C-alpha cells in the first residue's frame, strides 16, 4: 500500500526524518505513525514495516500501525505485520491507536472515538488514570462464526467450526473464529508444553485458511474472583509468537463459551505480556475487551 497525500521527502539520504511513537498493549508492541503529520506520500509501506519492525536493525516491534484521518469516523487505523503483510484488525493496537489519537489531539477530546478498521468501524471508551489515557474498552464487534466470514474451508454451518488438522506429526483440534481477522483456537492442558515456534507456522499456513490464520493455544485455569481465567499463547499471522493478541483473546473466549469450557460469558485472558478482560454478553452480539495502552517512547526514523 502506498498512502496518497501531499508529498514530503521520505526515507533515504537527506530526506526529512519520519516521526513515530512506540506503544504496547500487554507487550504487543507496534510502531505508530500519525498520518496527520506524516502522510508518507510515495513510501513503500510494507517495506517500511519490515525495516522499522526489525528488532536488531530497526526500532523493533510486532508491526507498523498508521493512524490518520477518514471521513467515515473519528480516525482510521491501518495495520501492517512485521513481515510487511497487512492485517484487518489488532485489538491491542486499537487501544494504543486510541491513546495516540487522544494525546496528539486528533479526536477533539472525544473519549468515545470511532475508528475505521479493516474489520469495520469500532468504538472505544478510553480509560484514564487521573488525566492520562492508560487504556480502553473496545467494542470489538460480533464474532464471525460461519466458514465464509472467518474465512476457513469448512462444511459449516457453524457456530462451532471444529477442525482436525495435522501439523508436526500430530493431529490438533481447533475451533475457527473470525474477529475481523481469522483465528483458530486449540485447547490444551498446558500451553507451556506447546512447541509454538514449530507448530504455529504450520497451522498458520494450513491450506484450510485462505488468508492464513492466527493460532491460539489456550488452557483453562482456576477461576479468579469468580471469573474464569484462560491462559493463552498466540502465533500471530505475519509476526510469529507475540506477547499478546487482543483479537485472539476475544476469539479464545468465544471458543471457550461455544465449546462449554467455561461457565458464564466473560473471562480474564492471561497473555504472555499481561491480562485483558473479555466479555460476550448473552443479550448482545458484540464482544468487548478491556486492557492497557502504554507509551514506550517516541523518536525519528531517518
């Protein structure tokens, strides 16, 4: 994708440096660019995403997120994975995009901004500690529970889209769930025992997923404060194992409810980088997610 906007010199010797901000949600870290200030005219954005995400030669992150204006909503979020591929949605990224837009004065003091994403227009409720935006509650939309909507090759009709896939010499039972991007959830006794670096890519690229898939391995832990706890590890499409995946946490909770792994309609999802709270109330189709958004640092990319 090349973003069309009034031209400014970019990326290369004697070009104006690009300002960026790095933020993370439960350790799911991205480099954010404010397109109001940095229109990126003529830039090969997938190549930029690969370069800037590199943890040895770049800034380092799970990908690149562009936040900019749109006539459809208060702001627009565009997500690129670390390998330069595009993603429809990122739940942790959306919370951080909301914080960035708030701190940069792009949403006019609106604490309930609407963001256009590849998964549709989603609404946030920004949360604060004193006057500092520190997170958000995100209305993540309805889970996609038909084969075409995930998408996944499955006879259907849903909502429980059960798969049995071979990977690494073992058969895995997975449940396909769409949260604007494709997920496959596998319940195991102990997520720590899964060789995710080996199994994750095999399942991500399995031919039943026409747009690849994010793979979640999930264990059900003891309840805390009367709320079920799910321990999750994620192999994220285009980025590898990440410390957190917000849409994956939503998919895992939806799968746990549909598969009768938990009682009730909410869960604490314990990610490698922290906890998020997920709810799928019976009286609404929408999944909600509450979690942090943390500013790491800002800088310039030459």
